[in-house]
């Protein structure tokens, strides 16, 4: 029994010796009386002298009364009282409380903001009925021909999928584009989704007014339209009588048959829905991949089984149509996974980064609380002497941590509430499901949980260490005697090491992203984006049915634009650089005949004369297109330098022939060679579509074109003039997607700048928190070593020696943290590999530069406490003893 009692006394402090308690209480009363006598001699009244003495010893009388009242108090009520006492204690220490709330608010705020995004984009199911069963179905191209891993679907292959699959409840096909609405005020280009009848049923969406599409409307002749809820209210005032009325789209009357309820994701930009309306010719197309496909799995089917079924169908189609389907497959992917695939890595990297920031904040707060609880050593000793168990002491300090965590969590939630809007605005179109990102109940719960956990974790270590402290030792320690044990110093230094290591890791990640972005910006896209304004015009076939009419319209617009003051040159193109476009099979003169699906693939762009001059693309040999290369004239093309090397090595390509098999069977004569440009993205490798062929736009007379105009001054100022030049030819023709080419280049980098900006912000926050941690530890250490420093200086130690002593002591944990951070960064930057471009994951310049920066910051954080140490007056210090 005696052994058990001794063991319990050592672990919990619940069964201390009665004699030890009496001795300690007597010693406390003796200390109290000494302080009272000193205060009376200092001129205080007895009451004031006693009050000051009680405060100096940690509130002896208050502590006695407190523990008398708490005998026999139920556990819950005891915790409530501890929380109240913790609140009062923090109110009495506003500086410490403010520092703790700010540190936690920053850490919790950035975590809650990023969690809000991750929850909405990655974790929350799509807002559709049985969304886990909705999948997207892609075609997979021959890897030897295409660098893209997935491709849109061709109409004929989709029809075969519909007829042969055994795994889908419904299968739909769709594409988005623009249609011109006329007859209702100003002409307006609106976002239209053209889809099959099963599209809305797959999503579980039913029009709340009118009806949806029928299977019969998948074929040609349907002229019906569904309105989105937002468009119905904004353009037609939400008037139910709109159902059954006619609106004109692309010059064709369409009957409004229904209104679709609000959709917050996936197709939320669609303003109208029109039926598929395929002709028999459309349904037979197998080599033109222009549509997206979506399906709903049968209840008993999973993705793996669906993938197997589609693989078998692809093999059958390959055997049945080898010219078009050789080596083409299919990929089934859950819709939510497909939507977030481009942003998943960035979001997970940012979520990990803010978790590290929270860990740094937690370590910082733990250091602050450790210093503060050491200053309260006498108070804790008094509590123990008057019967408080070790568990009660820990409970009290943890209660203070909970109060601090709750306050920091409230501040963090407010920061997250406003910070999410800033985050979404900065992301632009880089974030899928952006319209669904809101601070909701799960975010509030997440914030509450991490707030309380952070407060508990930050308070536990100081509480544990202080509860184990010898009470007699705590009472005997005077000011400036270094009441910190070596183990406590090690703990504080260990916390600093962890802060420095985590901050260094984040800084290295941000540095690598900055170098990647700098490398991308330094890439020559092959054209000059400065002073270029672009705008897209889509002519309705119903209004301009013949090639001659379309060419005449575009020629007149181009004449108007070139006549504008300040416009140096202008031209048309079907798809501007860095925004993708058509890739096609080609037959090259001198190569043996082959199936179309095995032919080489190139990027094909339709351009008008002077396009190369306007974009400042180098003409290496031959000539540009001229007005003589018009509709019905002999087919000619201009090819890129890489195309010439690929198809005509060591030969003059001028005069040779290439056939664009998907749009013409007539061989086209090469009349010029131009420099390579980036067609898809700036970080595209050698296999991307710089292998380019340019054809004269007039020879094909497509109704959709983008004007490219080079100006002498800031191009954004020519927006109204561009629209006016188009309206002068056709007052009902809108101009879409007007933007500068420099903005197009910036948008092509959108994923990296978002990750770079946020990670840089988090890294700088971590750096500040780590600096505060180093400073607070050194400042506390200097305060605890006042007597030692005073003795050193009294014995002749120079000020610079004291300065060096404090700086060296502060740099030790910093250097250890730097070394540990370099190791962690080297291991963890692999996760960021997909976000990097043109820079080694273990880039020595970034690693060494960030390490030096961290050391400099560590030195700066130690200088103020070190300078204060040199200001210690040895006479005053020793006299105070």
C-alpha cells in the first residue's frame, strides 16, 4: 500500500505527504509575511501591502479560497470554473492574450480558408441525384500520335457506345458554344449547351417550368430551347408566359419549352440549352472529335466494370472501322474526379502548406505559454501546497489553452470568411466548382475542432512540465536567477527548431514555384503578345449561308479595323495561340499511303493574309498568304519550321504538298515556312503542337473567326472601336471574348501563379511566425539570465562578449532547424513536381538561398534580445539580490 501510494504521488501528485504540505504551507506563510513587511517599510498601508504580497506570490489567499470552494465540486462544474478562471487570467494579461489570439487567428484562418476550398471542390459530392454514379467517358487517342491522354468523342463512336454498352443507365453527348440572340434589344452572344435528350436526366434535373427535350429532338429539325433560371429572370423578367414564345438564335426562330432550375456547378455558365439536332451526315462522322460524353452507371455497376465494358467496345470498333479507330480506346472516369483533376495537386499542396503554418503557430503559442507558465511557477506551487493535485493543475492550464484556442478560432473564422472571397477572386477560372465555395457548417465545425485542438496541444506541454516542478524550488527562486531547467530550455529550443524547419520547407517550395514561373515567363512563345487585342465573331449560318457571304462580311470588317487610327495591322485566325485548336491527320507527299488513323497529326490553323505580320511570327522562307488565295483557288499552306524538318528533312519544302485529309482531299502546296510558336501551353514539350500547318481562311470560309489587331498604343483602349467596326457591317452581330494577348498569355499560366502566390504568402507568414518564435525564446532567456549576465559584466565581460553569447545561443536552434528543414524539403518537394517547370526539384540555388535567408532572419531575431542583455546594469542587478 505504501509503495502504491508513493507511486501515485509521483505520477499524479494526489497523495503528497501531510508533513510536506504543512511545511510548504508554513513556508508560504513565511514568504507572504516577509513580502508584507517589506511593502510596509516601503510606505504602503497594511491592506495594500498584503494585497501586493499576495499578487507577488501568485495569489496565495485567492488560491486558498479557491481550493476550499472546490472541495467536492462535480467534475463538469470544476471544468466550467476552470474555464471562467482561464478567461479572467487572460483578461488580466492582455498583451499575452492578444499575441496568442493573433498567432492562432492567422494559423487557423488560413487553414479554414483553404479547407473551405478543398471541402467545396474535392470533398463535397456534386449537387446531383446519385452523383457518385455519374461518369465522364472520353476517347483515348493513339499515344504515338497525340500528347493529350484523353480526347473528345466523335458522333458515330458515341452512337455505337449507346447501342452496345451494358453498363450505363443513360449516356449523353454535348458541347458548349455561343449563339447570338436577336430581337430582344441589343444583340447578345450567350453561352449555349447543345446536348442530347438524356443530358439533364443524367444529372437528375427536371425543368420547373415547361418540359425537357425528347429523343426525337436529337435529330435535325428541332428548333426548341430551354432557358437557365438566371437568364430567364434577367432577360425575360421571370414571366411564366415566356414558355411557348419564340426567340431568335443565330437567325433561326426557337420555341421556349422550359426553364432549368439553378445549377451551381459543372454547366453553371450555360444560359440556354438547345437540342442536339444531328443530321444523318452528322451521325456518320467518326474521325472528328468535337463532343463531350457523360453517363450514369447502372446501380449495380462500378467504374472498373464500366471501364472493362468500354474497352471491349473499343476493340470491336477498332476491328470494324480500322481507318478511324485503330489504337483508339475509351476512358471512364467519375465526373467529380474528372472535374478536379487539374486543380487537385495544387489544392493538396496548399492544404499541406497551411497545415505546416498551423503547426508553426502551435509551436509558437506553446513557447509563449511555456514562458508564461514558468513565470507563474509560484502560483502553481501554492496550489500544490494547498491540496491541488497534478491533474487539477494540468486541467486549469489546459482550460486556459481552450479559452485561448476558442478566441483564436473565432478570429480565424472571421479571417477565413472574408479571405475565401479574396481567394476565389484570385483563382479566377483556375478553380473548378468555384461558385460552390462558401463558408458553411462543415467549415465552421472544422474551425472549431482545430481551434480547440490547437489550444489544447499548445497548452499541454507547458502544463505537463510545470505540473512536475518541485514546489519548494519554485518558491525559492528570485527574479533573474534563471528559473528554467535545462530540460525546459531544450523543449523551447526544440519548438524553435520545428518552426524554423517547417518555415524553411515552405519557403523552398515557394522559391521553386517562383523560379518555375520566372522560367515560363522567359520562354519565347514565338510571337509578340504586346499591343495585340483579340475578339471573336461567330456568324450564324442561317443569315450567312454561303462561303461568299461569310468571306465578304469578314473582309469588310477587316477593312474597317485596318482603317482605325492607331491600328498598325490586323488579321483573322480561327484559334489564337495558347488556347488550343484543331489537330488533324495529314498525308505527306513522298510518304507511303496509310490508314487515316495512322497518319501523322499536326496542329492546323486557318488564318488570313498579314496574320504572321500582325503576330510578329518570323517568315523564314517563301511567302505569306495573299488575297489571291481565296475561295475556289488552288489549295496552299504555310508550315512551321518544325513541320518542315519533320516531313522534309534536308529538303526545300517550298512547292511540296501536304493533304489536310479531314477538311480537303486536295493536296495543298507549301508556299512558305514560318517560325515555331506555342500553340497549346507555354510549358509544352517538344511533342506538342508546334508541328503546325496554316491554311488560308478564305478557302474554307468558316463562320467563326477571331480578329487579331496590333495597335500603336495600349490595346484595351481599342475595344469600343473594334466592336464598332463589326457593328458597322452588321448591327446585330456581337463580338465575344475581347481580351489582350498579354492577358491570354497570363491565363495560360493560371494554375502556377495561384499556387505560387498562395504558397508564397503562407511561407512568408511561416517566416514571420518563426522569427517571432526565435525572438520570444531569446527575450525570455535573457530575462531569466539577468543575474548571470550582471555577474559576467561585473567581473569584466565586455558588452560584445555578452552580445556574442546571446546571439550564438539563439543561432544554435536556428541552424539545427535549417539543416532539418533542408532534409524535409528535399523529401517533400517531390509532391510538387507537377507544378514545376524548367527547374530541378533539388535546385541548389533555391535551397542555399532560402537557407541563407533563414539564417539572416534568425540573426535579426536574436539581435534585440542580445542588445537588451548588454544593457544590464550589474550594480542594479546585484543590489536587487
